[in-house]
C-alpha cells in the first residue's frame, strides 16, 4: 500500500480474473479495453463491456492471445495458429469438416470478411455444449484470418439462446480490428 515492493511468500490460484460480486477496478479502464500486440501486428477493442477471461480455462486449437467473457458462459477468444495454412482443401472447408465430424456441430453459415485489408473467412456453427447438463446448445462464430506466417482466429462461443445479442457485440469488436498481413 505504501508503494514499496514486496515479495510473496505464498500464493493461491483462482479460476477467475473477476472478484466475487464485481469487476476488478481497472477492468473497465480505457487501457484495459484494448488488446494490442505490436510484434504480431494486431490491435482491437474488447467486446462490449465484457471482462477478461482466464485463457487457461479455454480449450481452443491454438495459442490464446486474449479472451473475454460476458458471464462465464459466453466467451470471445483471440488465438493464433503459428504455422501458415497447409496446402490442400481450403481452410474454411477443413474447419467446417472438423466441427461437423469431431464435435457433431451443424454449420449454418460461411462468409468472407475484410479486416484491416485482409481477407477473413467466417463460419457459424451450432453443436452440443461440453459438460454441464448436455442440453445447452452452443453456437460459435469463427473468423479466421490467414496471414503469411500464421493464422489469427477470433472466436465467439455462446449459448444458442443468447447468440443474436452476443453476435452484435462480436460484430462491433470485429469492426475495431486492425491487423497486418504478417507478424513483425
């Protein structure tokens, strides 16, 4: 409290970044609302007033760069596949096949976006939720941005019942994305 530096003698971990019953004080500050990684050439605003999520709790096929949550059930994750896309079937077709065969999801939409001058591929799919009672269906919106040396993925994952509202928040976040064609 007096500004001096102290070293912890013991620590305990929590499964959340939020305080019980509220939001960490700095979580809604302007600086906390931005994600920027100059080395990767990525900059964006957080989705709505969602708070940061613990990336260790997410199961995504890549390295999580940042994650946010609305309530612990709806999340937006930004992650990276460090290898350039392999030759073969188009990336979006491979992703759709993986979601359908492995997760049992149904693909509802495929789309093309432009983010920061780059072509981004979109996919919306709905499938069974993992864990819990098994009755809650999850809808995901994947936005995949292939670059020269890697692939950046923006992923909204939310219960099907709240998808329309969360999709509007996700779209506003996508509008804030600035991304370069390759990492520095």
